[in-house]
């Protein structure tokens, strides 16, 4: 990933900037520790997004974070531990954004609006955090069994969100079909693959263009709703947009 294509708050490093103040009593111990950990987590996201997981070393991480190796090992057992902690922190922010967006929709609005709000929040977060998006969707599979387990957990979380939304929506729309649990998992997996293909093509900023496509996909499965008319996006291909049918 080119350096210029990186970005987002989760990859903001201190490379080339001053390190933390040295000496006793300059900053509270807890504040220093929290700052060190935050710097290291952001730095590992930036480093992996730029070079790929296997190419990154602890030296790369501490250089970007402007902290010492001693400080690194005070927080993490090694590169794997630091990487998984950083991905976990970013994932929590992503989930929080999606949940907040869905809860922000008035209860009396159609269920489709809650679905759309969640999809929009999900895609917008990733577009705002291109380095994290690349790390999560492109580099995680190469980061070992623990990282792949985290990916599976993320897919299962989104599947559960789909299931809960569908069950609530069917209380208002009993004519919508019941679907097996595997369908919720399939929707979560399909969403991840579509996002992964877009990020891998260095088109992360275009992710919000997939909003209508994702909404239409979910409604086709969970509401039995026909797909609308295809509306080509500005870039074509994966950026094509679908209008939800009436």
C-alpha cells in the first residue's frame, strides 16, 4: 500500500516527531503508559498497511511510535500481540459506530432505514480509516491462526446483528420470509468479500458507494425484495449502485 494511500486516525504515527518527555515526574506514569500503548497500536496499523504483516518488525513499530523497545515489551509480548490488540481496538470502534448509527434511527421509521444506517456507518468508518481497512480485510489472513480466528468472530458478530435486525423487522413485516441462520452468516461473509475486493484494489475511499448494493443484497435475502435498477457509479465495477426496489 503506497504511503500516500494510508491514513485515518487509527494509523496516525509519531514518526519524525518528538518522543515522549524523558525524566521523572514529567508526566503521570499512567498517562505515559497509555500514550505509549496508543502510539504502538497506531504504528503497527500504519506499518502493516504500508508493508504487509510479514515484512513488519518490532523495530519498524517502535520507530514509528517514537518509543523504546523496552516500552514496547512492557505492553506487548511481541509483534503478534501488538497487532491483535490494535486490530481489536479498531474493531471495537467500528462496531460502536454501527450500533450507534442503528440506535440513532427513530423507532417508528421503517426497518429498512435502520439497516441502511448501519450499512452507511460501516462503510463510512472504513473509508475514513483506509489503513485499518486494509489491515483488517487484506493483511489479517496472513497474520496467523489467532488473527484468522478474530476474522471469524467478526463475521459471526455481523451475522448476529443481521439475525437480530431481521427478527425485529419481521414483527412489523410478518410477510417477510424466515431464513436459516446460515443465511445471516452468508450475508456477513458476502459483505466482507465485497469490501475486501474494493480495499485490495486501492479503492477504499469508494466504499460508501456500495451502500445501495449492500442494502439491496440484505433485503433480497431477508425481505424477499426484488433488486432495483442498476445505476452505474462514477467508477463502474464494484462501485455500481443498486436502487432498492419499491
